[in-house]
């Protein structure tokens, strides 16, 4: 038995790479114009030759170390060859074969095409090995060098089927050997039955024994081939399953991509439609603004009507007028405002004053009754109540020109609510309003209008002025508008150039 040191020296002299057959194959591939990498440690099994772009790996397997030596020696099967080896070498060779299977399966699952050649095969027909490598390399090159994963799986399935077909053919050849051998046995038995010569009987018995041994060996070979076929069929089933899964994944990816493109297209169309709508809305708003500016008169008239009957408490109406006129004079668009005033107003004066002045704003200043009526004067100077219905009717006759009515009198919010059925906006008081509150509120309201602000902003600035002055009653004035009218876009005064 060989000692361990001798075994170590022998094993150290054996190359795991750059063997003679491997070098010969590499040189032949290089001459054919193929470029490759060798012994890539990052891949399972460290393939001897690697075509990275085409994703092809080539193994040059030693016949002895990878379980093929029995075929070279003419031994019927691997099992019979291993039977003559020690337990150590039997285990080592089986481990090598098992590792080869695992590495091949791992590489194929990662999309690599695995080609394995026996060293004896390379020595015997090197050109055939080169042509086979070139065939697969060119197929992949035609498919833009790097084939999609699914093509790799399809190729693997085809290879498995071809291997099964090849093994099936080998099985048929082996099985075809048995009938002639069986006939030979039968012929020998018949010959024994017809002769009594001992030497002839002995010869025929020898022929029978040899034929029976051949049949046994052939059956053993058939059994080995059938095992290989079963293994390949198992591998084929796994490869077909992998292919189906990859096809499902690719189809799902395509469907998802189509859905994504459809969503993107829909989103783009929606964004485009939204942009168009916004553009149309902007154009519409611009046109509306232009029309609104066109509709603003060169001058507007404020008709101030005041009444303080002799049988009512005295109001500071003159102070209110002075404050309004002063604020208008200080505004930017003072030249666009005409201020008209009527005093000691009677009910019969209302329509006359409206017809005379054709006002844009009507301002009532005086007393108001708790039931919402406005207090005007009789000819004798005494108080006369005018109902909200009467006032609304009077205002409605001039609704085309009148845009805003201000009831700067106590309890006049009901009057304001009533008249907005006929005009755009009205301001009324929801409680009794002190003189100073009424004066400051009115002055600031017309100041803001004179600066070109909207009715809504002017109203809010008037409320703010009360709070800044520390005058109570900021919650008393109320702004009302007709349905569909936006007080924030309701501008009554603009410079002459916009008229």
C-alpha cells in the first residue's frame, strides 16, 4: 500500500488547471478569433474557459477524476471500475461527480450555458469540440451577444431533450445486443442436446457462460443508462418548470410595462387636458376681467341721502359727509368719483334724486327703526317710516346702474337683505350704530373704493379702521350680495385709462 507522503507527492504533481488538453483547446479557440477568460473564481466550479458576454462556460474534465475512466478502459460500468478502488478514492471520485452536477445546476439557474468536454474527447477530436463551442457562441452572438434569460432556459431545455434522446438511442443499441446473445445461448443448448461428445458439450457450456455474462453486463449497462435517463428527465422537468416560471415572469413584466405605459399615457393626456382647461380658464378669466374693466365707467356717482327729522335725536350727518369727501379727495382715483348729496330727504325725493344722478352707489344715512324701516321726513319735518319692500321696489327701478347700496342707519340689515334681490351688493347694520362708528366706517369704505379696491376689501378695511381707532361696533356692519356675485371681484372705480 502506498504511504501518505508518496500519495501527497503524486497529487501535488497533478494540475487542476492549465492541463495539456485544456491549453490545446484554448489555443484552438484563440486561433478561431474567440476571446475568453480562464478559471474564473467568482463562478461555481471555476470554469476553465469563460465567454462572459455570451454567458458560456466550458469545463475540461479529467476522465479519471470526474468518473469517466471506465468508458476508456472498456469496463461495463462505473460501479465495476470503482469496485477495484480503495474506499478513499471511491468517495473522492463520487464527490467530484456530485460537485459537478451542483455547479452545473447553479450555473444554468444563473443563465449560463454549460459545456463539458472529457479530456479524452478533446485529445481524440479537438476540432469537433471547437466547432461545438463555436456553434453555441455564434447562436448567442446572433442574439445580440447576451441572450435574454428566457432564451438561456429554452436552450437548456433543448439540450436536456437532446441528451435524453441520445441516451435513449444508446439504450436501444444496448438492448439490441441481448436477442443475438440469447439466440446464441439457445443454439448452444440445442447443440448440447444433440451431442454426447464431452468436449463439444464443454465448449458449448463455455459459450453459454460467456453469452450469459455478456447479457448480464449488457443489462447492467442498460440499467446505468436508464438511471441516467431518469436523472436527465428529472433535470428536464426542473428546466421546463424554470422555463415556464421565466415565461410567466416575462409575460407579467410585459403586461406590467404595458399597464405602466398606459398609465403614463393617461397621466400625460390628463395633464395635457388639465393644462388646456387651465389655459382656457385663464383665458376666460382674462376675458372676464377685460369685460369687467370695460364695464367700469369713467366716472361713478355716489348719491348720499341724509334725513334727520325734527322729532328724532340729532345725528352728526355733516361730519359723516365731511369725512367721506376728505377720504375720497385723498384716494388715487378721486377724479373718477362724483359725490352728490341730498338733505332732509323725503320719500318723494328718492326716485327724483336717483333719476337726476344715475348713481352707482346709493348711501342712506340717518335713523332706522328696530323693525328695519328707514326713517325719512314728512313735509312738516316729522319722521316718516319707509318699509324695506318699498325701498327695494324703488331701487329695482334703477338696478341697471346701481351696484351698491349702503344703509348707514340703525337696524338696517333687513333693508340690505331685501335690496340684493335687485342689485349686486348692499351693506346694512344689524344693531343700533353710534355716530362715531357710522362716520369712521363710511369714510374708510369710500376711501378704499377710491383706491380701486373691491367692495369686499373695502368693507373689510372699513371694519379694520374701526378696530384700529378703538371704536366699538365692528361687528354691526354686514355685507350682503346677490346670488352668484363675488364681492372680491366687484371693483367699482378704476383710472380713466381703463374706462
